[in-house]
């Protein structure tokens, strides 16, 4: 769900990527804009064969994943970019989305999907990137180097807060409170550079 006020964002059709989420206001950098909510499912039970792209399943714990309600406009509609203006922040097990830089009215929110490196098992790979940014790698898969850097950072970050309670088969409830901002970290610049 979006943590921005209703009316401060909108869903619009993009030229090449289907739907996208756009800002209607100016937003500063490091601001938490969304929480990736949905049904808590057992990752082992998830039928990946029927969901080749597998883009909406979000890691929660080693056994649990979050699957959003696709019938509602939610952060799952934020498109991938190789030069995203938002990033993910692990907080109490939840995945919060925050702004990496200031966002102008009319600008599309973008994020890196942080897909694991393509080791050949993704065949044929459907994760083609059409973000048109200068750094576009043409793929949503990360390089091995970046992926490992990100995993290391995320694992340390995750330990800083305790995973919020959840029940399998139920929607992950909102947190009772959210941080307004996310601390700056050079990792994001590294991850976004070519
Ligand atoms: Zn792929
Ligand atoms: Zn790209």
C-alpha cells in the first residue's frame, strides 16, 4: 500500500511497460512512500511454473513470501528501471519503498527488481528491461557482483529490526508505525551506477 496521501500519486499507462505509478507532487529524497503488502504464503508452495516472470512475489522470511492483491493499485505496479528513483528498505520483515532522489510532479516511480543473476536457469528469459535509461543493461537481472553486494547489505540491515508477526494464508497487516525516512547509504549509488 502507498504511504503517500491519496491524490499524491496516480496509476497511468506507460509507453512500453504497461501500467506505472506516477507522482502528482514533489517529494524529497529518502522518503518512505510504500509498504509491499499482500497475502503471506509459504514460498515452497508457490507455483513458479505458472508464473514465469515471478515478479510480484516478495521475500518475507526464509519460508514466507508476500503476494500482493493484483486487482488493486499497489506498489507491485511500480516498474523496474536500471536507474531507479526509488529503492527497497527491509524493515521489520516488511519491504518499504523509498525515494532515492527528489521526485517531480508527473515523474514515474521506478525501482530495481533486484533479480538474482541469470545463471541460465531463466530460459527463455522474460526479464527484458526497456527502461531507456543511460545505464540500461537490457535485463532486470543483476550482475553477480551487484547481487552479492546487495545481499550482504540487506542481510545486515534485516537484523536491525525484528520481523513483524504474520499468519500464513492471511494478509500481512500494516505496521503500527512507519519510519518517515531512510538513512543515506553509499550502497544505493553503487547499485545504480553502470
Ligand atoms: Zn530472466
Ligand atoms: Zn533498463
